[in-house]
C-alpha cells in the first residue's frame, strides 16, 4: 500500500485535508484487505455528512417497510408512517411512494437554508416542507429536503430520535455500531477531527456537525449528523452484509443498479469521474460533502471507504475529485490482488 500512503501524504501536505482514512475489502470477510490512516493528534472520528442518508436513514426506512411486508416501490409514505403523521405530506401532494423518497423522485428542491429560517431546533415534517417550493414530482432531483422529511417522519412515528431507533434496530439484528457517534456529547472531543471554521456559527467546528441545516435542526437529521471512525464504517458495511436484515439493504440498492438516473434506494451510483475508478463505475454507495465516500461492487461484493476532512481547505475544491479518483483506483486494484477476488 505504499502507493496509497504516498498519495494520501501528498494531498495532506498540499493542504487538501489534515486527516484521511482509506480501506478496502470484501463484505463476507472479517477484516479489511488493506487499510491506511493519517490521524495527527490521534484524532480519528470523522463527520460523515451525507453518508448518514445511506447508513442510517435509508436502512431504517427499508427495514420498517420490509417488517410490515410492504413493497417499497408501491407503498406510499402514509402507509409506512400512518395517516396521522403525514397529513401535511398529503396536503402538499407528496404522499408518494417510499421509493420516490429514497430515489430522490419527489421533486422536492435540493436544499433550503433552514439555518436561517428555522424558528427553533425542533421542526416537524410540516414545518420542513413548508419551506419547500418549486416541486416537479417524478423528476430525479437529489434532495436534502426529501431526506430531512424522511428523518422527521421516522422520529414522529417512533417517538424516538433517529440515532436511538437506528441503534435499537442494529442491536436487535446483532449488528455492531461501535465508534458511531451522533454528536460530540458521546465521546471526547480529543478524538474529533476539525471540519474548519464556520462563518455562520463564528467558530471552528470540532465534534459539531458541519452541515448548517443539520445543526439548525438539532445536530442530527435524516440527511446528515453521523460521526464515526473509518474502521467503524468498514466494519458496519461488513456487518450489514452478514446479517439477514442488513443484506436486504444491499439487495434493494443493487436491484436498481441498472436503472436510469443516479439514485438507487437511498444509495447512489458511483459512476462520476471521481468514483468510477472503483469497479469500473459499478459501485453503489454514497458521497459526503465533508470529503467522505464508500462504494460497494454488486458483482464481487468488494468495498472501498475513503474519509477525509477536505472542507478545511475550501467548501468546493476540484482537488478532492482528483484525490478520490486515484484513491479508489488504488483500492480497487488492491482488492483484485487479494485471494478472495478469485473465489
């Protein structure tokens, strides 16, 4: 892994990020095939950003639908969450299929500045959607608003926080979620990695979610808020695959891999220029704005995880795309050298 080590050190010295984790392996194994970490000051907990959608919100929605014997492609949101929790969704013409929400086909806008508009941290689905306009139902528009809404409906219908329900589900299914943190209160800030200075909050963010909307909504929501070590992400992917309930999440997303558009069932296709170096663009997974990503190959059941805190250098930086492309190429090639690849 000398080439990966040299790549990571090079981009660190250029100032793109201060911390990085990269690993690859196979879902049916008990450890990574290869792993590399740069963790100055022993800080190893990353803000996963939008990986929250793929690792928490989408699985919770899918598990709820499957436990009720629902077809996620046909079942409507009102059926999944109950009429009393989604009256506002119906009033807006958004009592659509569960799949429409997971596949970003609600027509809800990509983003709204809730950190300016929110009157308080506790917002209902109705209040979230009241800020959403310009609907084009059926159109594939990657929407934070859609996943914020899913998160609010999950919490309203269960009476629990997303993180609490998620952890209970994992425990019930025998899936380990060690080193996953829903905010700084559960672990020493000494392990948290900085995501830079926030002009909105007027402070450096360490152990505080980078996404301003997630912060305004209470620090954890359906689209962001999850923190974890790199090893926790890799271990979680393997644990999901090796459990009956977790395997269903992969299968639901893999089944959509040949469909048009980028969206799967809460996951995305890894076929952009910065990701298609893994499995020739077959990867299914997700990207996170803070500089995080994971991809899984449906054919070989191999995976790769790359986590950074690249937002310390700029909110938008072409260099992260260059780095990811090379990192995922190296990780894919490393997996192909493994004896498991020939099995």
